[in-house]
């Protein structure tokens, strides 16, 4: 029987914090995410300062992204075979070592583009091993009926950290220098590793070992056997290429052309989207729908697209702010639904591999999207490209609902 504290209206979004092990995991990752947010800002300024070229950061991020993609699937297989807590600790300490090396090179005055790219590649490889293990460990530190709360709190900390982290970086970078920001990120990894070492996640029944590549193939077969899984991952991969990549690349130009505004307004849109996503995450944790979740998720992702479409059709910056905040709410709630579905529907023995395939699908085509955007940006306005990309995205999210197998799933 459900205890009184679990009834609706009583901060259900916070219930996962009752678990000591989740508190340790969540606290460590929140601190680490603040460090990541600060690091990305310092990395951007440092990259530009090295060469004076706007394309330098893109090269660094491409190195990071390629390394992460190269290790994600292997990381998923390992996290289904070995203790996930151990893999997370190793990944945290490895990325800490990369940050320490970056601090040393920066302080010595010998930092060059090649060394920055090399360290970014090593950092990305660590990310690829970390994310599948993290996705697989959450169900092992909270009860199943608190998974929605756990994912809501994870979304909240992610959005809050990427508001706090850049603010911290701005202060440290301007007063002490880039090395201080890199050092802060290194310390955040140590704290996360120590807190993770104190946690005691439950065990789970593992599949019979087959070898890393056969286990990756087994993960593929499992995903292909579940329609709502492979359809969602495939759609997300394509949509991030045709909609999200152009949005990220063209938003500054769009703000300038559509609203005749500058960097302050551009930053405000990002802040409002983050706040919307945080609110959406909490709303999901509080309501935690149990039926028609795939339909809810697809409709929310389509609604997010419609918000961007509406933004391209208005010249009112105030309305654009409203649409971006609403978009954030839809994304935050939808991601909460997706994360919880994975953790509840996928067997624990395959969860890390499915998580790695989800990440791989999400990121694999984004570089292609950036390249396509660069090719067509000179021929069409940012508003036109965003309108077309997000219209296509909305249609793609709604189309699978014509299938009864998708509508009746989960």
C-alpha cells in the first residue's frame, strides 16, 4: 500500500532523495556538472585565444565528440558486464587526470592547439565510458516507483549546473585564469568519485558473457526488437541533425536578423530554455504518468518543435522568450518520460548497452547537421532553415503515432 508521503501533491519529484545511495550519486553528479559547465566556457575562450579563429572550438569539440562516439558502445557493453559504480569512478578519475594535465600545460605556457585537441579527445573517451554506466546505475540506487523522481532531479541538476557553471567560470577566468577553471573541474571529478565510492548500489543478474562486440550486437538486436525503442532512437538521431544542429549553429544570427538584438538576448533565450527544462523535469517528477507514455513523449517533442516554428514567425522578442521557455518545459518533461521508460522497461542486464545506443544515436549525425547547415546557410535565412527543420521534426514525431504498436506501447 502507498504511504501517505507518496501521494500526489506532496513533493513527489523529491522522493528519490530519501535514498542515501541516490543522494550520494546525485550530489556528486551535480557538483561534477557544475565543473563541466564552467569547463566548457573556459575551453571556448581558451580555444579562441590560442589561434584567434572562430573555428578552433569546433575542431576541439569535434575531437571530443568523435572520441565519445568511439567509446560509447564499448562503454555500454562493459557497464552491463562489470560493476557500474567502478566504471564511473574510473571514468571520473581519468577525466580528473586529463584536467590536471591541462592545468599543468596551461600554467607552463606550452598549451597549443594540438595538445588541447589531444586532451579533449581523452576527455571525450572518458565521457563515452561514463554515460552508459550512469544510465544503468540509477535503477540500482532507488526503488522503481521513485525512478521518475530520480530522473526529474537529474534533469533539474543538469539545467541548474549549466547556469551556475558558466557564471563561476566567468568569475574565475576573469580573475585567476583558465587554469583555475580547469582545476575546479578536476576537483569536481574527485568529489564525484569519492561520493560514488560511498554508495552501495544493488546488484543485478547479468547476461552470459559473450565478448564485447557480440554483447554490443546483442544490444542492437534487443533495440530492434522493441518498436518504440528503435523508432525513438532513429527519429532522435535524424531530428537532431535536421533541427537541433541548425538551431545551435544559427540561433545567434537568427536573434540578430529576426529581432535586431545582440548577445545579451541570445544568452537570455538559452537561460529561459534551461529554466523551462528544469520546470518540465520537476513537473514530470511530480505527475509521473503511468499510461500512454510514448504518446505523451512524442506529442511533447512535437510541441517543442511547434514552439520553435512559432518563434520563426514572430518579430516580437517577448513572444520568442515565451516560446523558448515553453519549449524547454516540453523537452524537460519529455526527456523525463524517456529516461524513466528506459529504466523501467529495459532489463537491467541490457540497460547500459541500450543507453549507449541512445547516446550514440543522439550524437552520431549532429556533425553532419552542422556541415549541412554550413552548406545551405548562405542561401537561406536562419528563420527559413529553422522553420523547415522544425516542421519536418514535428511531422516525424507525430507520424509514428499512426502505428497501433507505438500508440499502445508503455
